[in-house]
């Protein structure tokens, strides 16, 4: 979605970031007293790079996720993945999955639909590209490291969601029913691909004197 932006745009937008404060996990205003879910992945550890297989530079399938420490009374789970460093007013949504049964405890690799992959038959919401699928990380070249927030929420009841719920619908359901939350951060950075002319063009002067 952003990988084709010119490097000069990435540099210009380095200071423009949605911010971790604006991801759903931090903007619900319900952190006090909420139980904590432990969210992990066998593919990467917290705040470490996401393997290329799960990004726009690889196959672009969704990574495996696991979670534990669900509180008693959890009726359903919800996953939302957001890019906290997207150069947009709000974080870009990379995936939404609703109606997960609390007893499953994990999502396998490629469980969320993606291009050329049908997924595992989950109830998937709309990402920021308005598609009901996994949007692989693809930060702009030269924009620096992006933090992708994999957020899992436990709900006290299973709301009736629309066919492809978006971020606003999910946010309202969480405000009404969330009883626990967990967060895993994975990173992705596309290096600056610009070529420095002074480093790449040989000198036109004589090779040696005398």
C-alpha cells in the first residue's frame, strides 16, 4: 500500500506518524482495571522485526499468533492489527477478526485471508484498503521503523457485527464489552533505496599522476 512511495516522500514524512497513543489498545480509555492477555507469536518476539514472509516483501500471509491469560467470563475474542507509525492521522488497520471463540488460543499462519490465500473461514473485517483480508506491512522507503500492534481483546459477550466490520464498529463494541486486552508489537522497516551520486559515480579525473 505504501511501498511504492518515492524515497523522498518517506524522508519528508518521517515526523508524520499516527502514534502508539492512537491505537485501539491505548485509546479505549479502559486500561485501568482491565485484565492483561499475553499475546505472542512463534514467528517473532515482542518489538522484533516481522519476518519478510508476512510482509509485502514476501508471501504476504498473516503470521501465527497465540494468547493466554483470558479472564473468566470471556465470551468472544477480537483481533485488530494496526500500524502505529503510518503517516496518517489514525493508524492504518492491517487486519480485523471478530467472533473468535475464547477456547481456541491461537491463529495459525495464513489463517486470515490474503491475496492468493483463502484463510481459515474467519469473520474478517475491513482493513484500511477496504478489503476483508490481511494487509501485509509495507512501510514507505526511508520512513524509518514501523511498529505493528497485534491487539487481542476479550469481550463479555459476543456482539452481532456486520458482514465486514470496520475500525469504528469494532471500537464501539470494545467500549461496551471489552474485559481484557493484550498487545504484541512487531516491526518492519523498508530501507532507503536512494543512491548517493557522489558514492556511485566514479571520478572523471585522471587515474594517476605522472
